[in-house]
C-alpha cells in the first residue's frame, strides 16, 4: 500500500522534530558532562540543562506544526514517532558511547533529575499535539 502525502509528511515531521531536539541535547551533553557535572554535580547539571531542552522542545514542536501541516491526530503520531526515535537514540548513546547497559541507562538515574527527564520525554512526545491549533 502506497503511503499517502499525510503519512509521508507525518514521518518527515517526526524525523525533523527528533533531530532538532536530539541535536540540541547532543551538543549540550559534553558541556554538561565535562564542565557542569564536576562543578555542581549530576543532579544540578541535569536540572540546569532541562529548561534549555524544554525550550527547544516547544520551539521545535511549533516549528514542525507550522512547517508540516496536518491534523491533530497526525501531530500526535509525529510526536510519538519522534519519542520512539528519541528513546532509541538515548539507548544507543548510553550503550554504544557510554558503555552502559539498557537497564542502567533507564533505571539508574537520580531520583529528582531522572523523574524530570522522564516527564520531559513525555512532554516531548505530546508537545506537537499540545501546540496543534486544529
């Protein structure tokens, strides 16, 4: 079955959204790890990074909503597809670059900044839908 224009648009939106947010986190990661963590600790460093990432999530979701027209349902699916990409990329970085296990990557987090991280992932997945106008 051939993909419809809206399906292709939905996948393009998801990939664009994922790349914008993941790219920002990938650039901020070394700053957090090598500069902030030694000065303020993991929890504080992760919490300091969070507002920047949330700002990028809102900016990127707004961008894809303007750039890739579609229904609220398509916005939701785009966000959830991007969330799947994000989880896969986060696991890839943790396992391949940091040498951590999948279990460790997801369940061995600071209770405060880890909870904030999981909430931000949920918001990431739903933000295009939250900001959709129709």
